[in-house]
C-alpha cells in the first residue's frame, strides 16, 4: 500500500499539521489516544482522506515476557477506531524482571536494544506471532537507536531483521535516523545494514533529527534533520522506493513553516536519488546483469545455497532450550544496572552505561513534567534536582503517571517542602490523584477558593 509523505501528529502541533499541504498521512502515538474517541484534529484529517497510523511504544515485543494481552487489546482497539491499514511498534524491550527472574519488575521508560542473538531472536519471533494474531491489521516493526551495544552478539542488525521477517512475515519500519545513530554510537555501517535487510518488506520509513554530544549521537526528535540522516535516506531510496516516508518531531516544536521546509527537503532527497538511480540504472544495466548471472552460476553447483533468504546459512537455526529464561536474566541485569545502580553486567562499556543511565533519568524527569505539569509549577526551580535525586533511589516500576505520584509521595514523606503554600498544594495534588476516585467538582472549587484566600 502506498502511503506517500507524512508527518508525526502530536497534540502540540495539531493545528500546524492540519495546515500543511501535500500531507498524505500522519502517525500518532497509540498510547496517547483514547480507545473510544479521537481528538478533533485527527477526525478532521481523516475526513479529508488523510490516513492515520497508530504507533505503539509500550508493548516491548523484544522483552523476555510474552506480550501483555491488555496492551495488545488496547492497540487493536485504536487500530479499529482509526480504520488504519497497519499498526507499528518497536524491536525493543521496555521492562524486565518479574516472575521469570524472581526479581522486582522494572520499567525503563524508554526503548532499549534487544541483543542480536539467536535466543533473543527466538523470543522476539514468538512475541511477534502473538501480537500478529491479536491485531486486526498487519504489524510493522521499527529498528531503534541505541547508546549501548550488547557483548557477544551473533548477528548484525541487517541479518537480525532479515531473520525476523523470514520467520514471521512481519513488515519493517526503517528509521534512517536510528541507522545513523547506531553508526555514530556503535560503529555500524548504515549501507551494510541496508544491504543485508529485506528492503522489499519495508512498510514505511522514519526521518528525524538529533544532536551529537561528546561523541555520542542523541536521537532527540527535537532538532532539525541533519545531512547525514538525509544521506542514509538517499542510500535506502537507491535500493527501494519506500511506500511511505514520515518526518518525526516530538519536542521543541518549530513553526509550521519550518516543518514544511523539512518535508520539502525530504521530498527533494527522494526525487534526486530516484533520478540518479534511473540514470545509473540505464548505464549499468547490462554490466550488472552479467555479474548477477555469473554469481548465480558460481553458487549453483552443490553449494547448498538457494535463491530464497530462508535457505542461507542463517536460516533454520534451532531455538536453544531456555531461550526466554536466559533472555530474561540478561535483560533484567542490564536494566537493573541502568535504573537501580546494580553492577554493570560483564562485557558492557561502563562509560556508555553511565550515559544511558543519566539519559533515562533525564527522560523520566521530562516526561513526568509533561504528564503532571503541576509538579514543576509547585516545586519551581527545584523540581528537576529533586526528581533526579528521587530517580536515583527509586527505579520506575509502573507508568509515568504512577511515577509522578510516587515522586510526590516521597517528597511528602521525607519532610515535605519548606514553603507551606507549596506543601499544601502538593498534598492536595497527591490526594486528588491517589484516591480511588477523583474529588468532586465542588470540593475542587472550594479548595481553589481557599488557596486564593490564603495567598496561594
């Protein structure tokens, strides 16, 4: 299915997205949508014929646990509500621990890389099949960006993705910004990854911005798309015409004119590469055909190699017993070191783990500030330092809303705030949200009036 050129829909830029011309489709974070009704902006876009694709971030299909039935049902409900042609998620794990390891459940609050091993591949494939059986439309999975590398990996990224597609038939969402990120952070060649992965399985492509600090590329989605990322997009377009290409932006949103300019740059990159490919293709067609024929003749005699990807040396690798248990132990050890301060697992780059650990804590602080904007208003300039101190002592075990409540509770239990007005506001905020049901409207109005009378 041809999607065309799209942009990530976010509530903060809903008006700007609606005003953009030449947009064929949008992608919305599935967890940010209600299961029974859509924001007015998405309703209007759909009425104009704009396709909306839900993009999940919390399934954790690369995790050791089987996918949560409730999360799958929620994603399926959003797919039905949107009438979408497909849904997307990530090749990542987002939580670890629990019954498989007899350790506390930990949440990363972020997409973490799956080890490219046969064990992890077997677990991922089974989880993907479970998800496919639960969803009403096809599933596509995204490669992620990573600050850290697993030791003793057995497959390259391209090989890992090719095996995943071969075993499950899942489609791919290729993020060219993530390929660039992994080039800077992990020394992986984007061109090699594109050569190895099954480009015919690509459902669509992500393009996003980032920034490099101290030799580490941070996939921020809060900066303009850079030339190296566009170069990777051109590399991909030289191999295949992707059904869809989408610009992602998740923070530091620019004016609509800047978004439109970035989209036009993406269009220009695709056009220029397509034109160059046509010229080169005409000049090299005969020579390439001779080379291909020679390669096929050389491989034919009793080599054991077939024409399908599944007949190669990577296909048919048997799953070792206990793959899920071993994956659970490895992921729990890594996540515990990142969010709970336990010793780093053997073989990891300790410096990179520290960078990742700080990044996870900072993201927690940023997301909690968005989920519960009252907290930074109540705590003022002390919010961030207080939250990072809390994060060092308290790993996240639930979602961000639970994290916000636990953070406020810790402040109140540990002695509260010196400012009595701030103390009262924080207490009321916590009471309103931690009870079995929210307070009645009358109680909220009385409390607000009281706050005004005492000077807030």
